[in-house]
C-alpha cells in the first residue's frame, strides 16, 4: 500500500467514525416539516423528487399546487396515475396573470380545503404545499390557519413547504430548511425554459 | 373594486409585464448544464424531481449514481421499471465505508464508462451525474475527462451535476447553478433519517 493510499484510508476512517457517531445520536423518529425556500432553481423540483421517493415505498402522498395551475407539469404527468398520489391544483394559474384579488383569494381558499383534508389524514405520509408562501404573502391565506393545521397534523406525517420569502413562523417551526440560492440561471442568459427540464 | 384590490391589480400588471418581457428575451433553445451544489438538503432530490419531469414527457433519461450504491433509494424504486430510464450505480457504496482507494477508483471508472455512453447518446435527453463532485475531489476521476465528455455531448442533451464543492471548471461551464444552503437540518437536532423522505 502506498503512502497516499494509506493517508486516504486513515482520512476515510476518521470520516466514517464521525458519520457513525452522528447517525447513532440521531434517533428520534417522527414526521418533519421541511422548507425549501430561496430564489434559486430546485425548490418545487426537490419537493417532487421527495414525492417520487415516498411513492417508491408505497406511502400515500398529497400535493397541493398553489400557483402552477395552468402550466404543463411533466412530473405530475409521470406520477398522476399512481393511486397513492392525490393532487389538488389551484385553478387560476399565476396570480399576475389573473390580476384579480378577490377571485384569487377564493381559488386559494378552495384548494386550501383540500390541503386541510390531507393534513388531517394519517394515511398521507407526505404533504407538499407547493408555493404556499406566496398565498401568505399576498394575504390570500392566514398564517394562523396554516400553523394550526400543521400543529394538528398526524405525528408521522411529513410536510414540505416551497416558495420564496417563507413566513417567519414557518421557518421557526421547520425541522429542515434549505435555501436554494441562485448563483446563475440559464434564463438570464437568454435560454428558453425547457420542456421536461424546467416544467 | 376597493383601493386595495386596485393597488394589487396594478402591482400584478407591472409584474406580468416584467415576466412577459423576460420570457420574450429568453429564446435560445439547447441542452443545458445544471449544477446543484452546496451543503444543504435537496441536490439529489431536485435531480430526481427533474428525472420524473422529463420522463413525464416520454424523454429518455440516464442517471449515474456515483456513491449511493448500497443505500435504499425510493425514487429509483418508483421509476426503475420505466423503460426510458437507464440507471448505473457505482458498486462500492460510500467511499468512507470501503476505505480502499484503489478499489474505489476502479469502481468509479467502471460507472464512468456507463456515463460516457449516456453522454454520447442523442436519445438521452437528460443525464444526471449524481454526486460526481466527490469523484473529482478524491481524484478517482479526472476533470479533463468529464469536461471533454460534456463538451462533446449532443446539443439537445441536458446534464445535471450534483454534490458539494463542485469543481471550478464545472461551475464555469454551467448554465444554471443553484446552491442548496443548509439553514437548518433535522439530523442535527437528533431526528433520524426517514424512509421515503431522506432516502
């Protein structure tokens, strides 16, 4: 064994000891609240990756899409025939398309009813509240209602919240927060949004 | 219409104009290089979300998992029966488990052969090089080989690279870079990694 191999082996042994210790000390099991926020690409995409993952074990999953209404959505198309997946979609599309506060509030409240049913159902292992942060920001939905539904949900249920500018109370309650930071975005260099990649 | 509704409508009109202008100016269509990096949760998960999305339109997808070998992987289980999906997995598991530089280098080179085939195949619309950054960092794979394969790939093919500490040359070549920053992670608060959520 060369010196380099030996040094590598020792470094990996130290890393393994560290990782093993961390795994041993992480022993609490319960549903979690995850927040994917920030202005970069990957928030909704990571939520759908987790949906695919949970479905892979046969868990029930609920997805509520608060503003993607009118867009094509390849991941939904791929998974929607799965009987364990329940998807509720706000009907009015992006809010800057409709420009009607009253209609948007009503559409939001309707889809929030579906979200509440999922958040009360212990057969739903994972609930995704996609882009709900904007509903709170625009005042279509009250933060108190959301925090109440989250607090009362089944203990084994994990919830993922996505969207920019997540409300402080959501961040305070979160077990995991990842901030997707935009270092660079193809769109800004003139590249068109791409089917099967961006939507 | 109330004053508040009116102000909201005007703000949304300005936003719509801005978004429409940006969409109109983004007109170049080609495959892209996306890098999901940073120390936070969501890099591999966002890659799998994109895999699900691309499969939803019937595109061919190749995934190369460089270090996840021995782990369960719900998203792979969910999608692996899809004939349009090709998955290649490095056989040795995490490198700090094996602690053998020579064996890891060989295992890496074997799975890199599969990656090169995907990167040369114009029927593969999306290639994911999951956790390849560690292969470069540990010296199992040469950055020149990776950059060459990326440069020579079909023009319509998108590639996603995931992993911490992405190599400078990968970042320089990327069209989109998202840095998943760990603001908080449940693991550090003693919560066990969760089936269907974390793996």
